């Protein structure tokens, strides 16, 4: 029986669809946090640092990563073909909703699993999500305690009062007055990262017209960012009626 193949993706808190940029970001973040120098040179931190280095050495090299993916897929196929004995290995799927800004800057998540069949009680896992993670990304965390299997975590965008999420694109409304709509000019609005964006309004812009700001949306799974689609609305026009004076 061949030795178990390390799950380098799980070591970095990622899955097989992760981009090169996500692999680099996850490694840098975890290597800094788990470096032996900042953890008292404990045996655990040394082992974690070695595991991180081994994972990054394989996954950061395109040729070695392809060979590793091929071997990983082959072993998984073989395991499903031969079956398992003893306690069944269970994967548990979790869906996590995040704020828009967390996809851009990254975050740390606590994943809690309550499985009635587990006599040890709730399982708690930490997921380090790197910056520039795309909505819909799936992470795979190995389960502890000898239960086997994985925690499959999918991250989705939480409803937001400013933006609507469509894949990696964001949509929002911008209200302008009739004078701006007729003459055109520049307006500003706050983007997903909190920065102010310049929106160039063309003269005689129509109500409901969409202005696309390239690269101001959420991260894409294959790198880059989606767009911010700004819908133009008019502010209500206030009509003032003058009452003639009576003498």
C-alpha cells in the first residue's frame, strides 16, 4: 500500500482550483503567522513551518503541481473504486457568507461543525482566507480526531445595502440631478474598498443608463477583478409654486 499523499492544498487552507496568486498569498500569510521565531521555536511551529514550505515548494512550481494533481486524482479515483472499510469517511459542506470587503482584503474564519454522531462534540476549525478570493471559492479542510474526510467550505457574498453581487461584478445606483444629467460631468461614489471613485457622466445621460467602471468589482477565480456597474437615477425634481400676492 503506497504511503499517504500529503494534501498540500489543505495545508494552505485552499482547494485545487486556487490560482497561483492565492497560493502565494496564503503561504506568505501562514508562514508569517506560524514562523518558529514568533512562536517560541516550539516543535509544533517547526513542524507547521516545514509542512507549509513543502506545500509551497510543490504548488508554486507549475510542472510539479501538475504531477501532484495527477497523482492526487489517481489516488482518489483508486480509493473510490476499492471502497473503504470501518468507520465511513464523511465530508461536511458548509456555506459561509462574507462581507464584500473581506473578499478583497482576506479574513480569518472559525468553522464550527456540529455532528450528532461525533461523541467528542462540536468540531472547530480555522480557515485563513487569502486576499483577492473570488465569491464561490471552495476550501477544503481535513477533519481532525480520526474521523477522516474534509470540511468543504464555500464562501459567498452577504447581501449588502450598497451593492448587488452578480458573480464577480457589483451593481449600484447613483442619483444625480437633472442639471448634471443634461450637462454631464464628474460625480463620485464610494467603491467596494471604501475608496472614492470618479464616475464620468456623459451629457444627456438617460435615466437607467449603466456606466461600467472596469476592475472595481470583486476578485475573479482566475485572477483580476470584475467591474462595477453604476445605474444612473435622477433625483426628484422639486417644483415650487409661487402664490401671487394680494394687495
